[in-house]
């Protein structure tokens, strides 16, 4: 299967205008009403009005039309309907109601022009007679691309079967009895599906250059509104990335991340099953209860109904 990129997501929110202000402050570039772009990925986020926050749809890039035909066949084999139109295949994940599109599009090209800063280490002072480069940065933090999205499902088996066996995602690692980190690119994960008491979107995640950009971006967001803070700074064990999570006005979390594991050769990567602390992080402050069980979860459960777009 020629999946290669998580290209785009649409998030539902009760107040699009207020939520759009958050993502503008977060560093995404407005390209239209409720539409935002990253530096390398082009338009990657759209906000639409929905009664409660949710993941409405996601678009995954594929190499060619044959990939669409293969995906259509595997989805049908596993009992999922799929509609083929020109260079796009559309299928609705039946538990969460998320519309998943496979589209023939080129991969996101990242030039690699960013030069990581030099770090001094014991016995190896590679940066001498000068201050650290990140201290000189003054430009606002702008995410390079959309990295992943995290989805809660009341029927993990069905949702996993849809994404893994139907769409073609690969499992990178798993959380014991809880969920799976899956990829449609060379990134460690582009999707995490978790077993939850109600269908909802937990967070989206956005790549920045390095840990200093994670810290600078979050610090700027919190200077404007300290209530945006959720969890960070820290480093995950699964995926290895640095992280800092913030809360948008609808209650959906947004993550700055850097230094995520890359999987170029499937046969050289060994998926593992994690539990306990390492299922969540390697170092940093402990996750707050609101990260593990968002404050509005009871409200979402009260208003739960059949998936609707």
C-alpha cells in the first residue's frame, strides 16, 4: 500500500472563530476562513462548526490510482464501504464517524535546511566563546507540518481493523489494553487510536524544529493565556519525541513536538507493548488528570449519539 503522508484534518468545534484564534496564535498560517497551513505541508487544518468537538475527517496521501483501488478492495474485504471518485477514495470509519480520504498527492517535502544547534557536553565544548544559537531566535514559532492525531473509540477492535487492515496503517507500538500507535508515513506514528468510553478527538500534533521551538512556542502561548497549559515540557518514551500540550477553546489539545522516531525500514523496527509510566512519558512532570481524562469527557458522554458528520 502506497500510503505516505497525513495531509490534512478537519476539526469540529462549537465556536470556530474563537478556536481559529488559538491556532493562529499557535503559529499556523491562516489561508481562508477556518483554514490553516504549515510551513512545509501547505493547508493542513480546517475548522468547521459542530455541536461538540470532534475529528470530522482526515486525508492521507497515496502514490497513485492503483493504491486507491487496492485500498477499496481491502476495505470491502473487511466489510467497510468505500467510494472512489477520480483521484480520491472516501470511507467512513463506522464507530467514530470520521471520514477518511485517500488522495493521490505528492509527499510533503522538507528541505532539511535547518541546522541543529551545537550542544556542549562534558569534555566536548563544541560551542565556545558564543551564546547558544536558540537564544537569538526572535521569529514566531511556526509548525513545519501536521504530525499525528489521537482518536478515542468506544469499539477499539473495529476502529483498529478499519485503519490497519482496511486503510493500510502499520502498527509501530502499542499501549497494553489501551491502544495502538500507527503510521502511514516514515514517522513513528500519524494516528493513535485509544479505547475510550466515548468517541472523541484527544489531540492533534504539530512538528517544530527542535526542543527550543517546543519551549518557545508553548511559552508564547502561555504568556497570552496561562489557562491554555495542559502538560509539558517532557519527552515521550513511545516515539521518543519532546512534547508540550495546550488546550484550544473547544477542549481539544494541540501538541508541539520535535525529534520523533523515524522508521525507514519496516523490518528493522520491532514494535513493543508498553504499560505504566513509559506508555505515557519518559521524563517530565506527571500527566495531569485532565490529560488522561479530559475535563469535558462527562459532557461528551452525556451528549453522545450515533456518529454524525
